[in-house]
C-alpha cells in the first residue's frame, strides 16, 4: 500500500496520466486514419490516397495528440499549486 510520502514522490498526478492516455489514443487514431489501400492496384492508380481523411483530418488528429502529450507533461498537479 502506498503511504502519503510515496504519493508525493510521483512526478505526475492522476489527471496527467489520464490526459496522457487520451493523447496516446488520439495519436494511434490519427495513424489509423492515415492508413488505407495501396497507392497502386492491378487495375491502375488508386485516387483514394489523396482523399480528405488521409491528408487533412488524420494529420490534425495526430498533431492534436502530440500537443496533448506536451500539455500532459507540463500540466501542474493540484498538490503542486498549493
């Protein structure tokens, strides 16, 4: 069992870990949105490579995840604010 002294030794608080987990899920979702069919198929060129999901939405979601990682690291816990 953790004592009060052990809890003070943690670098991050519970909120930081929750934000960090959500940001990692956002990064994974962004990379999943970037994936898809091959660029060339047997029948010819596949224009689905250049759809809005892959070149607009996925990078925005991924970048939001990376920004949230930085925010989770820099966010002060409630105990530090006192």
